[in-house]
C-alpha cells in the first residue's frame, strides 16, 4: 500500500458573491462565505481571480482585501495594508515570512458572476 | 537486490529521516509504519490547531512526496512486534515485513500520573491531532478547564484551553512553574504575568483524586492539602515518557528510566537497529525537543548511506518560546551548576521581566541564563555562549535596558563562521553567508527557503536578517536607486518621464517603461507622481488600484482595520458651530476624539462603511478632507498672532489659513507640514517644519527643510523680510522643485541634506532662478491650485466610487471582528489579550 488517501469527491458548493465588475481591475473585495471572511482579488482587466483569507495574521485584523495587488518575480500577490507583508495569491504563503500561510479558496467567474467555494 | 529499510513511526523525526534518505538518493527500499491516521505533521505548532490551522496546514509532507520517492507508508497501522532473529516487523493489521535495517522513530507518549479517576470521561492528553479533536469536541459545553502540569507544554496547553473559551487553571506539583527550565525568581515573574491573563495558577498541589459527577464525568479535583477545585475537564501534561515498548519487547538495551540506548551512530544495542528522536536515549539523556531529533535523523541517514562523516554528540537544550504571549528563554547552565560560576540577575518588577546570566569564575565567558518577559537578547546571548566569546567588561549591560548612546548589540560580523545560527535546522553562519553569495540571494524569503534557516521555530530570523544585511553591504550591493523590481528608474526619473511623455496612468507607464504588474512600492509612488503632475482624482477608476488603503478610503487605517477621520481645520481656527458638529458626529457614530499635534481634531474608530455617512455630515457642515491620509500637505499651524497677542507684529492666523488653502491636497514624495508665527518668539514652532514662516517688522521670513519627529532638524532661512506675494511665489517654486527632485518617501530635510551646494544652491534656484525653471514651477503650481477639489466631496457625489465603502461585497454586515471597550468615557479597540478575557471568538 502506498500513500493513497481517498480523494474527497463530494460536490463542491459555490457561493455567488458579486458581479465581476464590482471588483475593479487589480483590486480586491471581501466576501462573507459560511461565516468565513474571504478576500477575492481580480488581477488584470479580465477574469483572472484569486481568493485567500481576509485575515492578516500580523495585525490580526481582517483587511487583506484592501491591500495593493501586484507581483513579485511574477507571482501575483497582495501587500497587507497595515504592516505591508506580502502574500502570494496562488498559495496564500507569506512571501516575507515563509512560516506563515493563509488559506486559499477555489474561485471562478461564471456568466459574469464571481463564485467562491469554501 | 535492493535492501529494505523499515522505519517505525512517522512523526517529525521519522519523516525528516525519510526526507534525508530521499535527498541522498539512497539505494534502499523504504517502508514506514505510521500509527496515527495521518502522515507527519508539525507537532511543535500543534497548538496552532486551536488557533484555526487545519491538519493540512500543519502537515510536514509535501503533496505526493512519498509517492514520488517510492516510499511505502502504512497509514494508521501500528507496528506491534519485532522479531530480531528473523528480522521481521509485524503490524496491528497483520502485515509482516522483513527488513535489512530497522529505524525506530516512535517518539514518546504523555505521562498520566497514577491518580484515582485519571481515566474518567473528560480527561485528555495533549500530543496528537486526534487528542486535540477529542478535547475540542468535549469542551464545547464546558466552562472550566484544568491543566495538570506547569511545564512548557502545560502552559501552552493552558493557552489552548483559554482560546477554547474556558476559565483555565494550571495545577503544578512543584512549588513553581516550568521547574525544569527556570528558577524561583523567574517562575514568580512568569506566574504574575500569566495570572494577569486571567489564568489560575496553583503550585505545590498534589492531586489525590479526581471525582466524577452523577453522569460519571469529571467534576472536581481533590488535593493533598484538603482543598478542591471544580472543573469540567482535565488535560494531563505532566511530562513525556519515551515510547520504547517495542524495543523492550524485542530485548534491545533500555535505560534505567526508559529510552532506547543509542551510541554516536544512533545505533542501538543491535547494529541493524537504529533509534532516533524522542524515543532514543543518548548518554543517559532524552531530548524532548525536535532539533536534536533532526540531528539524529541526519546521522542515521548518513550511516545508512555509507557516510561516516557525521556523529551525534548530544545537543543543546536551549529554548526560547512565547508562552501565552510571554517570552521565556532558558539556555546552557541556567541554574549555575558549574563549579565557581557566578550569577548576575535583574528582577524588574515594574517591567515584569526577569533576566539572569550565569558566567564563569572570572566573568569572561557566558555559561547560561534565563530570560522571562523579554527575550530579545536571546540570540546574542546564545551565540556568545556557544562560541565561547569574550564577554564585554560589564556583562550586566547585556541584560540592562540600553543606556542612551551605548550600543551593546553584538554585530553579526563578530561571529565565527562556525557559529550555529539556526538551531532548529542546524545551519551555521558560514553556510548562510555562502548561500547568500553563491546563489545571489537578496531577500530574507529566499535565504530561508534556500538554507532552511528560520524554517523551524522562527527564533533565529532576526539574526538571519542581520546576516543578510551585512552580507549585502559587504558585497557593495549598494541598493541601487531603482524604485523596485518593476521599474529600473528612480522616482525623479519616473517623474520626468511622466511629465515629458504626457503619461496619465500607471498602466501606460508600466507598458512603456516597466515590467510585471507593479507592487505596493511603485504603485503609490507613481500615483503620487501622477497626482503631483496632473492632479487627477486619486479615486478615479484608473488610479484607485494604485492607492495605499489610506488613500483609497480617504482615511487613515488603524490597528484594528477601522479608520480615523481628520477634517481640515485651516490654521487651527474653528468656529464653535463647527466644533459642535464634530462633537455631535463623534457622538452619533461612537467615535473616539482626540486633539492631534497639528491643531486639528481626530475622530477615530470609523468602520469603512461608516466613512461616507460621517463625511456626508461633515461636508454638509462645511468641512473638507484634511488629507491626513495622503503624502500631501498636512496642516499649517499658527499662533494667534497680532490679532490678539500683545507681541504680535503680523496676522499669522490669516496667512496660515491662506497658505493652507493654497497648498491643500498637493501630493508630494512625502507628507509636508508648515507653520506661521506672528513674531520672533515663534510660538508656532515654524522652524521645525518643511517650510515655516515667521513674521518680522517688515514682512515675513521664510525657513525651509526643517523636521520634527525621529530626527529633528532646524529649518534654515531661505529669504528674509518678504512681502506676501514674493513669499508665496518662493514657496510655490520651493515645493515644486522638491516634488520634481526628491526620492520616494523623502522628507524635505533629508532631501536638503543630500542637495549638493546646500542652501546657497537652493537660494540660487528659488530666488535667482539659476536653472531657468522658475516660471515652469509656478505654472505647475498654479495648475494644482486651480484644479483642487475636496476628495471627499467628489467621492460622495459618485455612487460607483461609494460602492467600495463596504466591508463585505455580498452583505451589508459590518466586520464582526471590530470590537470596542470603554476607556475614560470613550471607545477604543480591544487588545488581543482582552479578547480572550471577553471570550470573543475571532
Ligand atoms: C504541544 C507540543 C509542543 C511542542 N513544542 C515544541 C517546541 O516548541 N520546540 C521543540 O523543539 N519541541 C517541541 N515539542 C516536542 C516535539 O514535538 C518533539 O520533540 C518531536 O515531535 C519528536 O519527534 P519524534 O518523531 O521523535 O516523535 P513524534 O513526533 O511523537 O512521532 C512519533 C510517531 O511515531 C508513532 N508511533 C509510535 N509507536 C509506533 C508504532 N509501534 N508503530 C507505528 N507508529 C508508531 C507515533 O504515533 C507518532 O506519530 C512539542 C511537543 C508538543 C506535543
Ligand atoms: C515615518 C514617520 C512617521 C509615521 C509613520 C507617522 C505616522 C502617522 C500616522 C499614521 C498619523 C495619523 C494618525 C491618525 O490616523 O490619526 C500621524 C499623524 C501625525 N503625526 Fe506622524 N508619523 C511620522 C512622523 C511624524 C513626524 C516626524 C511628526 C512631527 C514632526 C509627526 C507628527 C504627527 C502629527 C502632528 C500628526 C497629526 C496629523 C494631523 O492632524 O493631520 N509624525 N502620523
Ligand atoms: S509667536 Fe509671537 S505673535 Fe505668535 S503667539 Fe507667540 S508671541 Fe504671540
Ligand atoms: S508617534 Fe507613533 S504611535 Fe504616535 S501617531 Fe505617530 S506613528 Fe502612531
Ligand atoms: S532556530 Fe528555530 S527556526 Fe532557526
């Protein structure tokens, strides 16, 4: 036997949070999905969207959706508006302190609506 | 045929061992038994589970690591016997596997004291994720929890119970907390700090019985001194015992008090069997920390791959932890057991800190110590001890608060290359420096991922950062003046590109002159340049994503994510009617009010959704934005001047108001401030401002490039006895020249200090127009003044811009995390420790 844990095949639940145009290009919004605060970012002008925790572990405030979106060496990231640590939008990892990693969430744009799964 | 290596235990050390084997590309068939229902996770950070981390977050195993490296892991299957004669292992699920070599990494188990009732429903231990899941489920309807054991783990466990919302007590058999690591005085300081957090501490208590309620569940504890403690649940954290059951059963050599005996090669009494981690006993010592276990894993892996390079020679048990937010560190000979050693201790009851150094007889070498309440010097002390470096003539300076002017910190340059910087992962200074040089590492993130330093407890990160800085400096990697990785230009160069090429958006500039998507450094800087150049509204759609949160919500963010509101009060003059409006608005929205140092009024604690409602009221009453959030003009402070003051020679208030209204909203490389005094007595402190004006009998003196703050600097006289028109013209030129030529976030004082030619040069440019740009500068300023609009007024009129002033995009609810408490009759945000006391979830 090798390490084969059964893959959870339950159907993913998607929550519609807002129309895409509510998220201005290269900014974020915060959505409340099943009591969890999720920061959703739109990178560029198109439908490239990412979702990570809205919680900033450094300031302990729920503010990441209000950070500046950008990239470091090509990795899309957001900078906390409070003390400016950067978080990868792909992995949720803090790029300035690799011991810290935020949750990431599946997110997609369907018929112009942004949907998140938590 | 490939030989087979079986590992028993897939904990932190067992996994590290397999990683090492994979990394060395060993020619072994690797099989591992893993008793727990999941592969290795970060037990050191187990408590993070209660702080919201999931089992996945804690996992130490990279996805597919075992599959990719062909390692068979039998998850949820415990090895139950070893047959050394036939060289086989049998598991609980009935699998029997033969081995060529065997590695025991079975860790340890929690010791539960033999007390009557120690197995009642409601009693738990604190070792595995399963333990935590069970504790969490049970405590859902509990109010009180007791931790038995006041050691390291017990205190961490108490923190966890408190996070679960229980009124928490710690019961310790010994007369003080953390008896193993710290002495009586340190224990007392720690106790005081923990009691301040609302945790009950009961030391010197021997439990005789745990009594059940009518449902047979934990109800109370009885102590030998006749006292009792009511509780709903009990977690035992009274020490660990090496898990040596299998080794005993197959007849390996075991220590008197348990533990599988190993030698320098991590071999047991049977050369085909190795033992590593907490189950192993070396020199009659068990190592209850992960770093020594990792060292053993390396040594065993080396041996099995045929290398003799590396021996296990024991390990340092120094620790630094944050327990319940309190720093505690203990290192080396903490109790002064070395013959002739001397102790220097500072017990600061006011600061709540206790610091102790143990030094050798002649006071030249550090042997050990204890730090409670503040362990910032731990890294330095540990290095001094480990490298046996000479102590400074007054070793007490190492633990005293720094006296002004004397810097005690030891530079990283003084450390030898062999100095171990990261004890978790055994990384030396030499290795870190080599990696920085060879792999051209430039930021702390890549130093960590390339060297592994700082990837354990994180305690060494400040030292690693210092090393990086020192190395870069040494290599002469003079931080070039490029603003960031996205633009190979300085701010000044970008400014002239924007103006000369008529660039009006960040995207345009990025397309023509930059790469990537930008970041939190270049975006606000370019936005400020665009504002200085064209004065477009900062919340226009093409600019909004460039702004720091302060600019993008036109208010200053505070530590809890709320904002402060500072309306403009030009010159500090305000009517009673307006004062009443401010008071009424603050009252209606529950805001905290304070007078700032800049003669205006700060209303703090506004939620993002309240900002437009507040500003609607303020704008209606005739207020406008004070730009306290922007890199822009703050305020022009004034004294009452000749209108009232018996010494005044000019009307300082009128001039201050005029100047403030002229430059309000002007964006610059940094914020800038001004003041006007009505006579030479200088009550408005104008000489500490970016530009200050002082009245004379004949007109006005103009001072520039002063600064308060961290590095105060007096402003210097640019021109004297000016009439008002000339004064304003000079200020126009001065400010625009600064905006053109300063670096990002460079105040006028710093800018001036770098200006070649100093004041004479500046006077030549401003007064004599030596560069022939005076007219241009004035025209640029005229454009700014003519196009000013209050940002709040503009925003309130635009429903699309207002949409962003909402915490959640999908509900009108405010941020539930914002909680205030009353202090001196006003609201202020809670502090973290109060959240725990108030039992607020996050
Ligand atoms: C709450 C907590 C906080 C801690 N904090 C720190 C800290 O800050 N710093 C520090 O250095 N250390 C800390 N430690 C100690 C650290 O976790 C241990 O030193 C480390 O986990 C030891 O690794 P190990 O692999 O030897 O044992 P473990 O990680 O315990 O792994 C042993 C594994 O073997 C399995 N096993 C046992 N018997 C069998 C069998 N017969 N068959 C199959 N599998 C078996 C066990 O189920 C277990 O999964 C902490 C420990 C705890 C519990
Ligand atoms: C890098 C250094 C500085 C930082 C990060 C800083 C930060 C801040 C912040 C965040 C505020 C706004 C507080 C609020 O939200 O209400 C503020 C306001 C203020 N600061 Fe500083 N400050 C710095 C330097 C200075 C200096 C050098 C001085 C004095 C010479 C100063 C004097 C003030 C004053 C007077 C206010 C109130 C401003 C107003 O009424 O608009 N600060 N500062
Ligand atoms: S600076 Fe002169 S005019 Fe102004 S208050 Fe002081 S003494 Fe009066
Ligand atoms: S002095 Fe420090 S704490 Fe006070 S307002 Fe300025 S930055 Fe904040
Ligand atoms: S010492 Fe723990 S991570 Fe370096």
